[in-house]
């Protein structure tokens, strides 16, 4: 049994969460939301979002609940306790977790949600606030197919590319694989640019050439310009390295080699000591490469 979709809930209204919540509201969906820091949600309240006093209240007031939180610990913290999501879920509610968390933890959470009579979907997104604003966000879905079919139209309000992957956990596993490839490619780009910058090539010129070349993927497309004009942060080192750690843990558990993942993670570890560690991770990693190469002191 699935509830008719009359109101959506949202827990976690940071930069990405707030952007997705806005998309859902713009599509005409009434929304009730909660965030640890209420001030960050004020623009959404001004636009008509109802405020929930706790994750439990957000879940209780919604037929479909979305969460977008930083990591596994944050999702579990929001789920548990007297004021947690699990205490507020009603039978027939669908909880769609947009976060990138441990695949094992996601599957375990799905089992706990099922015990309440609700349904859990792992629905990680691929993209950045820039991708979301451009209407190019993609969503992967793992979980019960009937629950997915029930909320598919709502998911299309987030982005045009929605893919059902398989059972619970399969979407978050796919997201780990995609982010492994993303971080490795962006780290390699920083390495390549630094190499020819050391040889005397103008940094802006090589970035421009790359954006016109076969390596100009969407992620390189919106990130590469940061090496010329550092004016945005899509994900810092700490947030992006979390995804590599998930991939490394998965590789160890499965007995699968992830050498390029490990090499990229080492560069992100080094970037934690960069004076630019709070910038986008491409900028932070490029700073480490430039210092190692003697391009800058």
C-alpha cells in the first residue's frame, strides 16, 4: 500500500538540498521541511515551504520524504531517536534518500524502514548545484520497483534523467562507482594542467583548449574554469574524499583492486593541508600539484 502523494517532506536543506527542494516546489508540490540550521531554510519558507520542528515531524507530514545529508552518520542521526525520521514514518510513505552514504548502511536502513510499513529508496543524485540549475541533474534509484513507479514523476522534477538500477543498495553502489571515476578524472586533469604549466604553457590557454577537446565531459566543463577564475565551490576536499573512502572500503570488502581510486585519495589527503583546502577540490588538488612541481612556492 502506497500513500497518495499530496505533500512532500525534506530533511537537509544545505546548498544542494535547498536547490532540490526549490525544484520540487517550483513543480507545484507542497513541501514541509526541516534543517539543523533553520536560517538556511528561510528563503524556502518565504517561498511557501512549511516548517517542521524535527525530522520526525517532517516525515509525519509527508507522503514522500526526501533526505539530502552530508554522510552516513548524518543520515543515521536524522533517522534515530524520539525526534527521528523512523519515529515519524507512516505505513505507505516513501523515503527517498538523495545522500551519498555507505551502501551497507543504506541497505540496513531500508530494512528498518520496511519494518515500519514504509518504503525506502536509495536515490543518489549525480551533479552539482550548477548541474541542478541547468536542469541536467540525474537520479539513480534502488529499491522496490512499485515504490519507484509511484514516485517517478516526482523524481523527474529534480532532473530529466532518472534511472531505476535495481534492489535497495544498487543505486548507491552505482553512485560510488560514478564518483570514483569523477574524482579520478578531475584529479588527473589537475595533474595534466600543472605538468604543461610547469613547461611554460599559459594555464588559461590549456584550460580553454581542454574545454574544446574530447575530454570536455560535463564535470570538466563546469569545474575546469575554476583553475582560471576560482569563484565557486561545488564540493570541497572533505566532502569529495568521502566518496573515495566508500569506494576503497567496497574494494577491500569485495577483493577488487581500485588503484587509481587510492592514488587520487592520496592527493586529496595532501590537499587537506593546502591553504586552499576550503575551495573546490579541483582547486585544492591543483594547488598541491603546483607546489610539488615548484610552479608556486
